[in-house]
C-alpha cells in the first residue's frame, strides 16, 4: 500500500448566520412569532419593543412596504439551498458601532384597516387536554399511591387518539426505571380496565376492535332495557371484525341469519361510534388551539387588497439606554480592562439586536413578496372562491416571479395561512400540477379533483363508480386523464375504493 498526496477541488456553499436565522424565522407561524420575539427580548436587553409607534419618516405601513416590493425597491434575498444544513455556533465579531439606527427604527402599522383587529382572533373552542380530563377522573378514584402511579403512567402512555399502543411490559419497565417500582403486568392490566371506564367511551383501547367494543358495552350497560341491536353489534365486532372491516356484510348477514333491515340498523350503530375517542378532546398545545392567518385578502371595489398581519411586523428598536452607554464609554480617554469588556458587551448586544430586527424585516418582505405573487397568479380564485378557477402553479413559478429560492417559497407555503372571504387556507393549497384537456388547455389538478369529488358525491352508493368508470366520465368532460391518475387523486382525497364505498 502506497501513500501519496493529491489535490482536490470542491465547491461548497455555506450558509451565513443571517441566512440560517431567516430560514428559521420564515418557518415560524404568526401564532408563534410573538413568543419567538419575546424570547429574543428576554435574552437581549439592547432590544426593545416600541409600543408608542411614533410618527416619522421611518414609519412604513404594510401597504407602503408592499408598494416597495412591487416596485422592486427591496434588496433581493440571497438564494438558500434546498439541502439540509447544520446550525453552527458562530460568534458575532467585528463590532463596528453604527449610530444612524436606520435598521433599528423601522415601524409598521395597518391603520388603514382598523376593523381587522389581531387581538380579536376567534379561537377554536378552548378545552382541557385529554390528559387533564383523564387525570381529573383518576383523582376521583380512591386508589392507594402505588396503584395511582401505575394508572398515571397508563394515562401518560396514551397517544393523541386515546389508544394505548405500548405493550404493558414496556409500561412496567418504565415504572421500574423512572420510579423504581416493581410492578406485575397483571396489576397494570387491572388498572387499565379502570381507565377504560373513563370518559370519553373507548379510551385506553389497544386497538380499534377493543375501542368499538368498549363503546358498545358502555352503551349496553347504560341502557334501561336490553337493546337487541347493541347485542348484535357486539357479536359482530367480537366474532366478525375482519369481515366488518372488509365490508363483507353479506357474509355477516348470512352467518347471523339477519334480514336486510336488521343488518342495516346494526351496521349504522357501529359506524356511528367514534374510532378516535381522544382526538376530539383537546390534547393540543396552546399554540395549536387556533390558527392566526398571516395574511388577509379582501375584495375592495372589485380589487383585491392584501394585508399582512401586523403581528409579523412588531415595532422593534434598539435601546436608547444602550446607545447612550456605548457613547459614554467611547468618549472615555482611559479604558481599563473592565471598560473594554463592557464596550465589547454593549457592541455585541446592539449588533445582535440590529441583526434580529433586520431578519424580522426580511421575513416580513419575503412573506409579502411571496403572497403577492400567489395573489396575482390566482386572482380568479380570490375574486370568486371557485376551486375550478385555480390555475396550475408550482413552487418554481413563484420563485421565478419573486427572485427567491424555491426552498424559501416552500418554507412560506408550508407554514403560512391566508384568510379570504371564502375561508382560511394554507398557502400550500394554491399549488398544484397542470393537466392538459382535449382542447389543449392547461388546467389545475385541483379543478380535476373538485370535479372528481362531485362525481363521487352524486354516485349511487348502492353501486358506486369504479376507477374505470370515473376515468371514462372525466374523459367525456374533456380531461385527458389515465385510470392510474384517477386512482391517485381519489387516494389523495382520502376516498376509498368502490367496494369500500358500497352501502346496503
């Protein structure tokens, strides 16, 4: 084996700290941007929030900044690669103090639309989390400490849907490792049965079959008299669960010797059960309990008005106290080591504050540029709310119009919402591939999906359309589409195959 030296030339693209900061801020939704700013304010005393919103030359409304963007007066963002990156711990350096404060003193407001008050957001119904609801019920049981801790561990192991998908032995291992408790699986099983009696019915099930059975048995217990349909429903889930999931109702009907009206009543009772008892019971963070739209689009005298939520444009400024302290230190004739360290600290904090303010402003500009381009491209939809008027649009289309990187547009589209007069939408909703009709016209795949949904809604549920029949009907309407594409769109719409859509 011989050793030798060789020269290699490689081209690498490294992200600056500013680019990394901007990418992270772009992904933060409006509901969380205030928390992110609050954290920065707590960490950096040189950064302050100017609540006075003083009038002056540096004051810009959202509309004015939008005009700047449209006129091309905004410095273009440096392209950010799609590839993954690792966050570095680069330190700030070269602290040259700039006293003009131009970057720091920008402000925005949306006084032109006083009726849109960000503080009057209508949230989704606030409710306790699933864990809190179950722990409240657990506290009502007269359990000794040992049993209480086991039940608490069971509740903490439930997933968002209310299922216990972990093995009981794993829970025993957790108790041994975290709380030094020696617990038998039989003890956990006994306490799980108690938890399964909690509300909502079906909670603590280990699979769908057990979940449905828990609900049916609860219904049977609470009934004032014997309900034959409930008894039959329990029998079906216990003995014919596989046939039920495959919709082989004719086999169930023959095995139980039921007539058509009986099987319909029993199946309707089963289908009306909740397969995810925990999903509708809170179990979400405060930030996820409501959606705060990042943009609002209004129709004003047949013209579209784009408004950026003012929470995305906080009035951040550099602290006057820190500016004054830095000036006083600079004027000093003799600076000892402690004074030099103080000057370095002040410059570091001021520079960091300017940097953060600039990133917030760049985020704001990027959001407006992206949304404005989407608005222009999909104007017909925003004017009418008609899904069939959505034009084909991919990330590259918006990236080319805004001179932003495709990855930047993707980050905006995947995390930002727009409120329109026809509902609130994730920006990703407006992106779709194109499909060519027989006349040569390119239409959005969303238009095809909308028509596909209409066909499926109008079908005879006793004899639902096969994918071949759906393909033929779409082709008759002029859409040049293959069967496999129809199947793909149907799956994307979460619509099962014809056999599973069939009703008795």
